[in-house]
């Protein structure tokens, strides 16, 4: 068994997909992890896969529910005594189409979950541990936040706001708390399945590295940003796109 690093990470939306891959990478290096998600059964399975209750804790609930956030932070500090790292991974995109066709209620939901909840989690973890002891935060943004995103414009706008938020928090919370982001392109998860399921081979061929991302690609990058190897990195957005952004210069 990997030695205990003495560090604790809270990863939102981590019962599967990118969030689970992040938690898995952190657990593999010895961190204890607190994970959230809406499905308790899926969380229980994830906790078992991460090493059981001695190494992981699952708290079921909705990320944009303030009571869930407060309960999770309280449970984490009660169980493990600290929260050194926060990964804001939860995201939603309930609509696909042009911005002019998206209802304002849907836009409010996107920003509430993707941005407002991110601020809420960060405030709570900062007050509970980071303000006094330091640590690091990673926000999971998207390449959709770097420019126009066909069909997912409001999702992209929320992720662009997350990148700006990352820079703002990095400036405000330095020097004791580092804040960075990752911006993945299409990663093979259930969340992104509609973007690749019917034409994966054709889509992958557009990437210089000739494949789509997998959750572990993001998990490894986040683990790096939450490590001493990245101790002089803050306010940055690490783009994980298989080289797709190179086309912009061609």
C-alpha cells in the first residue's frame, strides 16, 4: 500500500469520469480523498476502489446546494482533520444549440453549477483550512472557455469565467494558496459522450495526437498541479487538447 502523504484532497463530482480519475491519481500517491456526487451507490463504489473508508470518504449531494457543500467540508475535516487541496470538477451543460435559443433559466443553471458553486466550495475550504495552513486549488475548465464553442456557447462562457476566476483567486490568495486550472478538449466520459459517440474515429483524426483524451490524462495533470513540483505555478490554465490548439497557427 502507498504510504500516507498526510495530505487530504476534496474532489467534487468524482464518482466517475474525470473527477474519479483525479481522485485516483491523488490516492495513488498517498493522499486521502473526499469525493462528492449525486449518486450514493456510485460514490460507495468509488470509495471502495480508492482504498476504502480509511483512505476515502464519499458525501452525496448536489454541488450547487449550499447545505451539501457545508456538510461535505464539515465531514472532511471531522474524518481527516484537514483539506489541503480542492478540485472543482463538477460541471453541467443541459442544452445544445445556439445561444439565442437557450432559455435564461438554463443559463442560470449552467452558471450556478459551473461557476457559483466553484466559488462556494472555494470559500468554504479556504475558511476551513487553506487560509491558515495553505494549500492548492485546481478548477476544471474546458477548451470551450478559450474561444467560441459551437453548440455549447453558454457552457463555454461559464468555463471562460472559471479561467478568469482562477486568475483572480491566484492573485488574491497568494502566496500561501496556489490556484490553477486545466482546460481539457474532448475526453471520453459519459458527460461528453454526445460529442464523440457517433464519430469518434473521425473526430480523433483531427487531433495531432490522433486520439481523444481519457480521464487519466486529466487526472495526472491535476495531480501535478497539486504537487510540490508545481510549487512555483499559480494562476495558470493548462490546456489538455492533444495538440488541437496547434491548428490555430496553421
